[in-house]
């Protein structure tokens, strides 16, 4: 069974000192590097949040405060601080992440009208990122997933992967939650377990 490692959004803005820093984010980078060093993956894929400056998920573009929720194209949209803007330092991958073995990069959130938590598609399920096509082309059946943030982009990437028929495993030690609400990370784990995602230590 061919396997791939999916590394979700390990970018400067989600790490220490970033615009949308996830608590403990920097701690997962050595773990992810060891996974790549100690395991033979057929593919290693990075996802990259890659927003235009006028993205509608940014509170600053809606006259809203961070933490508020609006309805965007028919679904609730949490208002985030500006983050991972195309071409900025914050959108770059963290320099400590070893990218020598990376075989593919998937950019998401490029359409200003739609957010895209999952590495597979936007939140409205209108536009695919091409990740599923790439993995199927390479006959990948097993996905191991790590990255940021556990309760948003990692969760939705895992859920989509399982729904698409991949054997899907989350490395708990390779992810951290932003915990907008205190139990978001715990709730995300429970939801993933209910949807055929295996949680690895």
C-alpha cells in the first residue's frame, strides 16, 4: 500500500510570533522532520494557505472584529486576522521545516470569496485543489497527516481524506490546535474518530 505524508500549513503566520500563531506550533516541527527522516513515504505533500490581501475571511476586509462570524456565500465564516497573504514572510513555510524530500505543494485559499480549510477543496465544496487527483495519479492509498491547526485545516483535511476513501491517520504529536474555544481541539479529535480517522500518538 503506497503512503503519503500530508503536512498541513506549517507556515510562519501559524507559528510562534505569527499573525495567527497556534500555541505550541513550533514544537511539532522536529517531530515532523523525524517522520520524514525515519519513514519511507511515496509522496510528501505540503499544503500552503495562500490568501490574496482582499480575502473575505479577514476581519479587516469586512469591517468586523477578529472572532466574529459572518455568512459568506451561504455558510458561516469565522473572522480571522490577516494571515498567509501571498508573497509575504508569513505565508512562507517555517524555515526549520525540512523540505528536502517534499514532492508536491498544494496552495489553498487563493479565491478571495471562499475560505479553504481542507487541503482537498474550499469550504463550499465548489473548487478542488488538485490534491486528490495528484494522490490518485500516484496510487496513494494511505495518508498520514500532520500540521496546523488541528481544529481547522488539519481536521477538515483528515475528514475529506477519509470521505474520499483514503486510509487516514492523524499524528497527534505532529499537530496543535488553535483552540478559538477551549475544547475545539478535543472536539476535533472526537469528530475525526467518529469519521474513520485513526489517531496515532
